C-alpha cells in the first residue's frame, strides 16, 4: 500500500478499484459492509501515513486531524459507501481529493493557523438502513439511532450513537468535494464549480397487498394481483412528477412477494424517491401519488399503504463561505444539485460548501460515472487552494 508515495487522485482511486467491484462492472459498497469496512481501514492507514491523527466518533464517522481538534477547524471529506452498482467516484473522490490536498499542504511546509481534518461520513447512501446520510444525521441528532439501527447491529453501538455535540462543535466549516451528478459543468464548459443548494428530498415505501394464488388455476377475472396494480402505480408516479416541472420521482426498487414464476404475488413493495425545489412541492407531489396509487390498487381489489422514510429539506449553502471560496478560486460557476449529501445535513448546523468536479457523462449511481484526469486534478488543485485559504 504505497499510499504516501503515489499521492495523486488517480493513484489513490486506483488503490480502491478492486474493493467492492461487482459483476456489473460497478461498485457495490453498502455502509458497514465488508467493502466499506475495507475502505475505512484503507482510509485510516492512508490518513495516518500522511501524518494525520484518526479518531472515530460514536456514529461511525472518521475524522483525520491535522492539529488538535478545535471549534475553528476546516473540515473536508465525503463518504466511502456506495449505492448498489454505483460508480467509483461518488463519495471516494471527495475523500481521496481531501487526502491528496492535505498531503500536499503538509509536504509544502504550509502551517495552518487552525485545525484541519479529513472526514469520512458513514452510510451516506442509505443503502443499508434506508436513511440517507446516516452518519451525519446521527451526529446532528436528526435521526434516533434506536429507531434506525436494528437490534444486534454490530457496526455501531446503538446505545451510544446519537447527537454528538462534542464532535459537532469541532467542525468550524465543512467543504465537500464531489463528482458532479449531472451535466451542469459540461454545459458551462468548466472543470469545477461551487454548489448553490440541494433540492428537497424524501423517501417512502409503498406497499400494495393482494391475494396470493396459483398462476395456472386462477382465472383472470378472479385475481387480486398486486403486481398489476404496482405497474399502474409506477406510471402514476411518473405522471405526478411530469405534472410539476423540476420534480423528480423514482421507483428504484420493486419486490413482488413471494416472487415465484407460477405464483400470483400476495404483496408488492416499492421504493419511492421524490425531489423538488422545495419541501412543500415534494409533499404535494407525494400526496398526489398516494391518491392515484390508492385508486390504482383499488382497481385491482388491492390494498395500498405508504410509509415515510428519510426526509431532507431543500438546502441553501452558506453564501458567505461560498463567496469566500469563489474568490479563492478566482471565480467559478455556481450551480444547484438534485443529489443529497452530508454537506446538506451539516448545512443546518455550520457553514458548509460543496465543490463539484465535471462529469462528462453526467451519469451517477451507475458504473458510467466518470471524470477526466485533468478535471480530477483541477478538483484537487481547487480543494488545496480552498483549504490553504480557509486555514491561513
Ligand atoms: O441519493 C442521493 O441523492 C445521494 O447520492 N445519496
Ligand atoms: Mn450518491
Ligand atoms: Mn455522494
């Protein structure tokens, strides 16, 4: 593990490529799973290798400090976990770029006047327990650990997890570098940009209940088939989102229970992810979806239920911090994002900013997520400049 020797973004990313690689050519690294634990161990070794002191908080987040942790610090970082079949950059790029930028500052003899830290926030994708940004939400007290973490979960101590003011008070400002999830910087023809804000975002679970039966002996007229109802519900989701410009609604997961070829399902579970400019719009769209889904289910004699999951209000990043970073970078584009981030959770508690790196495909949460070597280097150069400016 020649982490210190090859301190470049591509070099460090290359060290992670084989961890959590899946058969579709993407990366599947659920929070606290084997791949995520391997990545976290790699992070501790790499951060220690560049002279940082790594501590873990009681919510599964890692903090690699340069200087004694203090309230006036500058913290940068992101997450290491991924969605199922995700790309190699969403999360790890922010962590790797932070390590390279801090490693370069240390090697240059730079003497920060305030503490610096590189952070790894836990289970950002919410692939494990359905709550996005779990580590930062536990840290800020936004979620109750006993409501989210299952009995016997060994990745965290449920009884010790939860709001951690001591850790939170040590974060002065937080800057997260992230691959852009969209083509805004492509259209602006710029390698990096600053985030203005994040769409409001909610997650729900839809359940359609029917009557399980035999695929061969049950006449069509006698069926209460929740899968047919689910097909109508998915179309209703698309229709409700198209009716409100800028809204995004996604059914990413559909599970027919019990799931037999020759079995009429008794139940279908669907995930629902809805995002829009503001929370009120999201809730209005979801209300419309619930209404049309209940009708669709009733049409097939099925029952319908909707259960709320995680919720994030729209985020506006700290304008003062953003303009300070913009000045440090000599003027870069500013653009919104539809993707949620830990920086969005922390924004309610302290000045936060996000630095985006151009993604030529615009694709994310899929193996095609990409960034050119030149843009990766432009990103880490910009982050190094930002850290130098904020810690001087
Ligand atoms: O879902 C999101 O927006 C983020 O990638 N967790
Ligand atoms: Mn993501
Ligand atoms: Mn991410």
